[in-house]
C-alpha cells in the first residue's frame, strides 16, 4: 500500500489531469494561449488538454448570431426624420482573429452597424427607402462586412426591421395614395368615354348609310319608354316616318284605292306615343298634296 503522502500526490495529479480535459462541441473552437502566446490554430471540436496555469483557453462559437441594432434617428435626403432599427446576422469565420483583434466582436459589429445605417439611409429619399429596401439591405451588409472582415467576422445578412415615421407624414402619404387612386379612376373613366364615343361615331356612320335603322331605333325607344312607366308621353312623329308609312301602305294596296290617308284615328299605334295637333295638321297637308295629282 502506498504511503499516505504519495496517495495525496497521486490524487492531486489525477484531479489536475481531469481538470485539464476540455470538451469542445461541434460548433465550438478553442483559442489556446500558452504562456501568453496564442497557438497558431484554433483547436476542437472534441477533447482538448489545457494545462493550467500554463495554458488558457477561450471558447468561440461558430454558429450564426442574430443581433438587433438599436433604433436610430435618421434624416433622409428629403429631410424626413425617421426612427429605423435593423437586425444583423453574423458568424465567426476565424476564431483566432476574433479573439486577438478585438475585445468584443459583437459590440464592435453593433457599433459599425449603427453608423452605417445612419450614413446609408441618410443618402436616400423616403420613397426610395420604402420601395428599394432590399437593395439598401444589400448595400449596408457589404459596408459592414468590409469593416468586420479584419477581425474574422462575416456579416451574413442585414434587414431593416422597422421604419417609424411622424404622424404628419403618415397623413400626407395617405392623402397621396388617395389622390393616386382617384387619378387612376378618372383615367379609366375617360378611356371608357373615349371608347363609347368611338362606338357612337360608328353607329352614326351606319345610320347615315342606312336611314331605316334610325327609324327602327326611334320606334324601339318609344316602345321601351311606354313599357317602363304607365304614363302618357307625347312624341311628335317625324315626317320622314309618316312618308315611309304612306309609301308602305300605298305599295301594299291592290291599285284600286288611292294613297292611304293617315289620320290620327287611322295612324299606326305606337306604344307610349300619341298625335298632337301639329302632327294632325301635318298629316292633312300631306294628304292634300297627295290628292292634287289625282285631281289633275
């Protein structure tokens, strides 16, 4: 059996060795300083022996980290004051430089992000900020990544999270949007009127070449008005229509009778219309003219 002092020494050695064993996970790397000087490469993952007080190890995670940039007061190029915050995703690609180049790479990246956010957004108008946010995110990411590359940090993405505008600006934008919608509505209405006018021109040209269509349209209108309301509406019948009816009745006669005399009592019935005094006088005058050749 070993002497008691030797057992104490063995126990101390075993405890020292056990305490020197460090286990690094798959996403971790260890930067080991031996007598104050950093070893060339980071160690891990797995088991790493760190003999204290000679060695000292600093654990560095290689996983992506999301960092929120505090809200920043930004004045755009068109002098609009905004409050803008963003989210940055970063990861360490060189653990040794991330430890020896800066004291806290997360804080350093945050400071670069705040200054870059104010600088880039201050160079654009409000409309450009709202319409081209993706391009601005890419631009901010490129600038910040250029600052963080020397200490081994890669900026994966930058997203402008929220843009807070003054209440007066929100009201002005709402009025602008309403005016834009009204402008589009007027344009659509004007286009409809223009197309309808073109169709009317075509219809007028057709009626000019075919006078019968105008008379048929006149009769159709009288029929529609007579059906819609149970009232008496006085419409003077055009002389062209009366002449057409006289010629039609005269042509259908067998030749024994003369031209058919149209009176208010014998005129064709048109729904919703009736003869006026002027129409009857015009009809009698037309009959007298038609009787003169027969008398001669």
